């Protein structure tokens, strides 16, 4: 069962605010690859993408990495609250800072003092990754601004459902007449194979296969076999998938350490807690054809909701808008498909009902006697600088643009709301 946890911060332990320059001063001592590998192993072992925090394991690592402040940690643990030191967001944020600050050739992270300093960096990151410090006086918008950056990195346990959804959309939903006869129809499965060099099923199989190596790594296994923390291209040599397809897969989903560092540096103006680069490249090549997994959750997600984004970033810029628009239509068809399959209450389900004059009414509705339940399925993407930047005014402007004022695609919610709050007379005009 899922449990909530609260991060222990540098501020609580040391009674002062950390700063980014202090964090970089520590990281600058050490070799970048060593720090990235240590953090990657920590992320895998803690299972931070899972929905239940590993409290006992978190404390075991805090003893090892933060031995100098154990009395302070025990004081905090004694409060009875569910407190942890390490989180997915903390570790990924610290990896990003390591790319910015660590030396290509620095000190090895193989001493007690080095491990302790990396532990201190984790505490500092717990404070620094917040866009701003929440206050009890915050309004709804300020709270949303504070919490929204965490939405993509919170652990969840429905990866299998998301993989199934992707396969259902590609194998069944896209074949529905309501989509195939659209003037803007796109054969998304064919597009994916043309751009990625392998079909969507093989891509998803390889994504899940790679993630299986890291999803349940145990500390004892890692101590007995260092290979448990790395992935080689030979991992699939005994599978039925042709070696050339495996090679194409690794070329698309992995990135060399040096190239990854350059991308992090090139995105330095983006919000510090924007970690979409890790979602794009969850596997890092640290040596020729040897990879570490930066985040197993993002890796398995390549077969789920991230499948679409893999294709999106392969498309030409002038085609991305068309893909996004049609994928939104496919998602609406998917929701209606599920509603129609699962509705059993005895009323009438209508997919994309229209008024007698031909105008669209809703995306779907259910009519039960004199009661009308209407559905509007909306999909919009919030810009990264508004989502992660910690600026309530910028977030409000983006939400207004997407859902009230409208952009080039029109207002996605205001017109729908005007229809939804119709009177009973308008209901009788539905073409049932």
C-alpha cells in the first residue's frame, strides 16, 4: 500500500540554507562518471519509482552516507513521522548538477569521506530543488506551482496499465473508422517504424526487457556481482530479436556520457527541476556499449506513456503539431472505447453525440432517464518553463491560454463548459 513520506532537509540538520555554489564546490572535487554511477546505483537500489518508500533501506543508506549526522537524523526519526533522505527527484536533480560541476577527471568516490560528502549533497538537493519554500499563507495557485514540478517524478505503480494502453491504442483504436476516415489521419505505427527503425511492439519489448534488469536490484546482488548495475548490448543476444534491431534500439534510447553532459549544459536556462532529459535518455553509455540506468521508472515508461514522446522528438518540427493534434483525437477515441465497453448501468451511452443541426455536443455522454452525464476529454501540454519554473504568474498565464483564452487551436475548455451547462431543453435536441 502506498505511503506518504517527507524529505529530511539540509536546513533541518544544519540550521542554515544551502546554496548552489556550495553544492558545486563539493561536486567539483570528484570524477563525474563516478558520481553519476554512484547515484544511478542508489536510485536503482532504493526503487524510488515505486509507490511505497523503502524506509528501512533509506535509513541503511543514510547511516552509510551520512554517518556524521546520525544523532540529528535519529532525532528526526524519533518524531514518528515518515521521513526519508533520498528521493527520485533529489537523485535526478543531483545527477544534473554533477553534469554541471563535476570534473571529467577528478577524485574517485571510493572513500568514507567522499561518500559522506555525496550524502551531504543529497541533503542540500532536498532544499535546492524546490522552486520556492511553501507557506501556510499560499493560495491554490501558489500550492499548485509548488507541487506541479513533482507530478512527473512521483512514484506510481501502474506501469503495466500504461504499457497496455499504448498497445491498445496502436493495435485497435487507430483502426476505428472514426479515426481512419479523418482528413488528418496519421498512421502513427508506420511513422514510428520509419523514424525509429523498428516496429512499436519490438521497441516496447526491448524497453521492458532492459528495465527488468534494474527494477528489482538488491544490495546483496550488487555486492556479489558488480555487473548487476550495468547493461551491455549483448544482453539480448539469446533473444529472437535480430541484432541489428537491438542495435537500432540502443542508438535511440541511450546517450553517451559526454553528449548527455553537453545537453545538460545547453539546457542550463531551463528550470533546475526540469528533468525531461532523463525521461528522453534513461540509459547512459559510460564506456563502449556499457550502459547504466539513470532511472528504471523512466526506462520502463518508454513502453508506456513515453512511447509517444519518443516519436514526437523524432519528427520534423513542422509535423509535431499535426502529430499532437491527431494523438489527442486518438486519446479521445480510446476513452470512449473504454466507456462503451465497460458501461453497464442500463442507460444509453453516446460517443461524440451531435445536435440535430449537426453541431458537436460533447465528446461523450450517458443518458439515464432524465439525467444526462456529459464527458469532455481534453489533452494539453503545459510548457516546461511554466510547469517547473516556480512562477505562479507564468503558470496562471499558461493555464489561461490553454483552457480559457485559447491559442491557435482554440480554447479547449471554455467552449466545452458553455455547452456542458446547458438547460434541459437543449438535451432534447440531441440526435439520439
